[in-house]
C-alpha cells in the first residue's frame, strides 16, 4: 500500500486542483526553508512529526533530507524517542478524560 511510486499520483491532484496544489507547494517550501530555524533542525522536526503521524512517505522523505542537511544517526535516534515520548504522554494525559 505504501509505495513511494504512489507519490507520482500527486500529478493527478495537481491536474484536478491546480490552484490549491500550487498554494500547498508554496506553503510547504516556505515552511521548510531555513530561517530562524536551520534546514537541519526543520528536517528533524519534520521527522518527529512524521513519526507521530506515522506517515511512511514523510519518514522516508524527511530522513533523507535530514541526512543531507547534516543530521546524524544519534540526532535521528533522539528524535525517534522524542516522538515516542510525546505520543505516550498524549495517551497518559488524554487518559485523564476517562477518569470520573
């Protein structure tokens, strides 16, 4: 189901919703461009989000980009654990809603 070739189908979205996709790509480019936060740190942040949303496409794309931006295995490993801690923390704090 999750095959990187599926991303070729983005062209179908672009053909059928060109203005929205153009706006999306512009937003994505602006959000990921280095600014106050470096490209490496933005890619590490994107990886953390990808781990929490469990998007295999984002994980693959941002892992490659993080590496290209200079991230090392130790930084990526820490990002994995940050994402895991936040997911676990969310389960714990949301669990309070189940208590009468």
